[in-house]
C-alpha cells in the first residue's frame, strides 16, 4: 500500500483515540468534582498537566476554571491536541484515504466532526458537560466498532490498529505518571476516603475501575499502577497495547513473531520483553516517574521508527532499502 | 406552491414544458408525479437530498476563500429530460467532434498538415500558451490524445443545440452525475423506472477499460493510478470517488518517483511500478523538470518516462491547445478537414479578437456579447456584456486591445431553462449540459451528463464556482 496512505490511516486512528482520551479525562474529572470540596481551580489544573501542555494553556488563561479548561481542551482551534483539532486532523486524514476506508467510517467521522462544530455542541459542552463528553466517547467507540466490522483486516487496518494502540499506551502512561506524582505523598500519609476516591478516578480515567476490582478488590496505589502497566488482559494497560501493536506489526511485515527484521520490530519487541520480565516492585525501585518517563520515550521512539520504516522511504537511499 | 399550474416558461425554450404549458414527451410521468405530491413534500425531499450529500461529504472547495471552505454542490431534484431524438444528435455530434479533434492534435504535433494547408492559422497555434513544444514529434499510446472530454452544450430559444466549449484537459463533474442519479433513484423510484431512463453507472467501468487499453502491450494487469493534486483541490471528492469505483490507487505527486526509467509508487513495501496514470493535474504542474519548476504537485521526470513509452497518461499532455477558446472557432473547419463532413453539432457564432474586423465589431458591441479569455475556465476571466456595468466593459475593452489574441466573443445566448425548486416554488432557471466522452478502443458517450443550472434568477452563469447547481439528466 502507498506509504502516504499508511501514514494517514495510522494518524487518523491515533487522533480519534486521542480525542476520546481527552473526553474521558474531562468526564472523570467532572464526576470527581461531585464528591469533592469546591476548590474549583485545584481540580482542573491537573487535567491540563496530564496533557503536558499546561504552558500553552497558561499563555491564554491564567485561571484554571472549569469553563476555561473545557474550552481549551475541547474547542480551542489553536491548541493542536484539543478535541476539535484532533477530529479535524482525523477527518482530513480520512478524507485523503476515503477510497481505502469504508464509507460507513468516513460518513461517521465526517458527521462526528461537523456536529462538533455546531452551535448546539458548544452549548451542550458547557451546560450539560456530563452528557456531552459521554457522547464524544461513544462516537469514538462507534468509529472503532465500524472500523472493526466494515473494513477488511488487511494492511491498512493493521496500521490503524497500531496507531490506536500506540496512542493508548502513551495516554495510560501519562495519566498514571501525573496522578502518581500528585497523589502519592498524601496516600502514604493517610488513608483518607478522599484518596480512595482519587485513585478510583485514576482507574476510571482509563475505564479500568470495574475490571480492576474483579482482579484486585481493594485499591492501593501499587496495585493500580501494576494493573495499568502490566495487566495482560485489560485493553488499556500499557503491556496489552504494546502486545497488540506488535501483533499487528508482524501481520504487516510477515516476520514471524519473536523475530525482528526492521527497526520497528526491534524496538517494539524490546519494550514488550522488558514489560514481560519486569514487575511492579522493580518499577517502584527504579522510581515510578523515571520508569514511566523512560517508557514514554521508548514508545515515542517506536512512533518515529514507524515513520522512517514505512512512511517516508527514499528510493535511492541505501539505508531505506535495508529497512525494507 | 410546488406546482406546475402557475409555471410560466416565458420566452425561453423550456426543457420539460411546451409553449402551451403541456409536458414535453418523456416529461409527463414526472410532472404528474410532482403534481400528485402533498404540499411541501417536494421541498422536504429536496432538503433530505442535500443533507445526504453533506453527510456523504460530497463537497467541493471554493478557491479564493479560506482554505478548506467546503460547500455541497447545490443540487436540484427536478431532472432535465432529453428525448431520444435530441440525444441521437448529441451523441453522434460529439463522437464526430472528438474524433476530429484527436486527429487535429496528432497532426499539429507531428505533420502540421492542417497548418500548411492554412485551414488554421499557424501563428494562432504556436502563440497559444497551451501549445506544448515538448510534445512535438510524439505519438501517444494507441494514438489517443483526448481520452476524457466534457463538452459543454447549450440550447438556444429556438431549441437548437450548440457546442459552447470543448474541455479536453481535466474536465470534472462526472462524479456528480453518478451521485445525483443515486439520489434521484431514491426520490422518484417509480417514475424513474417507468420513464426507462438510460443508465449512467457504466461510466467508471468504461473509464477503467479505457485506461487498461492504454497500457503497453504485454502488461497483463496494469497498475493504474488516479493522480490528484490532493484534498484541497476543488474536485478532490471526484478523484477519490473515481479511484474507489474503479478499484485503483489514488496517488498524489509526492507518492510517485521516477527511478530506473519508470514511474513508481512509494509503498510500505518499497517501490511499485505504475503503468497508467489518469491524471487530474494540469499540464503546467505535472512535471517541474519540464513545465512549471515551482510545481509541488507533479512528478519530476514524469514526462521523460512518458515520452519513452514506459507509462501511459490520460489525457495526454498538450491537449489544452484544442480547447483554447480561440481555436474553438475553427473546430467546424477542423471537422470538415479531417472527416469531410459538416459538423453535426454547430458552434456558437464566434468573433475572434485577433482578427481586425472581428475585433472592431466586438469592441462596438460589448454590451451584447459574452467575451472570454482563451485559456481560462470555471467562469473566470469572462465578461457578460449585457449584465456588466459601463466601467466593467470599458476595462475589458482595454484588456482586449492589449492582448487581442487572448480573447474571443460570442452573442449572448438565451439558454434553455428547466423548472427548478426555488424557495418552495417551481421557477424556470437557465441550464447547460456537459456530457462526458471517453476515447479508448472506441468512443463512448455517457447517456446523460451533468446539467448545470444557474440558480440565481435570470443568471446565465452555471459554473459551480459562481453559484451554479446541478440536476440529474435523464436520457429517455
């Protein structure tokens, strides 16, 4: 398939996943506020911290009010990771490959974006945000479902899945990193109900609360981290995402699993092996932040390698030929 | 009221209604159906159709506005109906015209007989911006230059058809023909069936056959690509649609490279050779090493590969000379020169500003004439005398005197009209007709074509970039 097409479908699905994650983070925060003392700004700042773009935010708005954060993360056309910009990018990518994806996917995504730009959407986002962000999440799920059911699971689909899994792994690691940093000092001091609620919120940010309960019953910071990093079956755990991306990659290249022929396979294989032979105690010993920071860098490295190996091959450069 | 009871065709030729108010042959079923609908139903169906087009993303971008401005191409539910007799004249006339123009292209780039015989002035050809010296001495695969044509036809108040423009470069709009038909079939299924409308859906299949026919001998299943300028092009939807319908690759210039004397696509598994390109990029932009060096849309070295016969292209570079609006005036003689026949479809009378006597006439009658620049399209660079202000006419007169070669003029034609839904009422609006012609192993004319309609009352400009819409065209 065309390199440009592979690139577009990969980013299309990454952007949709990104938009969904932003919507879920906002949703969870809104729910959290219902159980919290009313110190508004205090609870919206961490959300922007999770994105890593707090400097961008502060340039425009010094106050972390609910409306300002929602506006920034949802509708800000100057901020490249806002929901509207993610959907715009997803749609532009989809448009450039609409002959590759199914028309159901295209029509849904087109409509998803167009409705988000309508006045009713903006009104609903501020008046009834719970409902609004739920709708955003459900539309993303619907897109994923349509992709699964209406598009052949060939090369293009596998690139889309890799995009989705890489984005998801990145977001899970970020939410864990930020929350762990903020909550841990308090958690080790007291076991007040408010911490309990906060840790539940961390799980809910990854839609992981119920599945966590089935596995671990009582909530401790270590168990939460263990679940979100190492669980084999939970679809948003980092290990699960890396594993699924690896499977899709090997389907594309035809390299047997366990072997590695190109830089992407090598990098992804190494991350996976590390995840398999590391446990939560090793992570604590290394330091949670150090571990996650390193992991995020390596995940980004995979993204870069995908770019050079599959999306920008140069016909006359020998290194590119070797990568093939 | 959406009714024909109060409909007035006025002094124009109406495509559906006779002068006495009765339906023309073939239009009765449709008109009876519309009359039988409950009040407001037609407008409702119209709105549903528009919502469907937006949802499907069938939009075009308008140049000169904010990047990414999207509009649906306005679509009117009431179809234009073309009788069998009219269609026979159109079809045979177009086949004759395209056949002759193809011979003309082959001749002027090779033996130049028609120039030596002084049927067409040589300096007119050589001075045209769209004459490509790079094509001299070249014969394209299978001897075909203009593979895809969209000829603009108009009908005047006496009911006769004329050719208004030959579009031999990258004519667009055929995807609207196919989509409009889908919508109309859903809207008027019974009428559609009972009227025995000729199908238009064969077009993508015919286009594919034509492109396959161009591939070099010995290539069993050629790799074919539609070359698009990308998603910001106004016809991007169509490029994507056609490649999807044909099941071929949609490529941009940056997806292609020339290597080892062939054109290749950059794929995730390395280079893959391309055998045929249906290019939707103008000559100027197609190869920066030959034409405009600043083009980012094209493929460097493509023309070399093409001239060595290692890739086929539709349409061939250089066809633009035959749709130069001044050359147009000579097409009836061109037809006669190569076929010995009179043109079946006449031209609109044309004054060539490069000729002294014609120019004097044009300058003296600017208020009656439509003046066009030789190489513009999409309704840009033209003056509609009767609708222009005194200042606009004076300004245009200066342009003509500065560069007479670049202009021609025609009398304003009272274009025929078709009943159209306007604010819940049915009113007459002016239309033209663009049928699509494919030149491969034989010449195919898609039965129907794009009927473009000027939605503004009294307007004669049907271009989508100037507020025009479209209608389905039924050949019955």
